[in-house]
C-alpha cells in the first residue's frame, strides 16, 4: 500500500515541515506516518492532516 500522506504532500510540492505547519501537528508526526512508525493517532490529528491536504479522512487513512 502506498503512503497516501506522502503522495498528497508531494503532489502539493510541500515538505514535511510545511504540511506539519499547515496541519498544526509536529513534523515528527508527519514523518512517523510516512515512515510507518506511527499507525495509531487521534481522530483530531487525522482530521487536521486530511484538511490541510484537502482530502477526506476516509480517503487518506481508511482506503
């Protein structure tokens, strides 16, 4: 399964830091999701990342 956070982030031409700033989460959180070291988080964090990327939470995390 491809990493959708990284995919959508790169489509926008953003660094991990830029996405973290836009989503109001830490860069470590973004890096963790992209590397697979973070697999569980809160709905709030998932919603922040999804909203920043302009995709639904379901699309980003559940499909």
